[in-house]
């Protein structure tokens, strides 16, 4: 979440390299989400409820979708619905 906050702060400035920063952040978020999904599935296999891993995976999925749409906006210059 801190990496996303830093990436979004850089995107809102006049600095260059916005696509690269956002792409790196997106890759890290997708990897973290996959790890959280894997952990959730492992814990479910043990018969417990993975509350924190499930929340982290859901939040990571939302963050990845948001950044993907933001990357499309930066790449094409056209408005994309963010909802």
C-alpha cells in the first residue's frame, strides 16, 4: 500500500517516467496479491478462515484494477471509467 501511495504521488507531479513507476507498482501489487491468494488457499486447506489474507487479496485486487485503468489512461490519453 505504501508503494502504491508513492506511485500515485509521483503520478500527480510534473516529473517524467510516470508509466514506468506505475508499471513497476502494478507488477509488485499483482505479485503480492497472488501470494496472498496462495496463502489464503493454503489456510483454507487447513480448515481455518484466512481473514487477513483474504482482506489483503481483495484489497490488492482492487488496487491492481485501479492501477491498470490508470495505466490505460496514461497510455492512451483518453478517459476510462474508474468505477
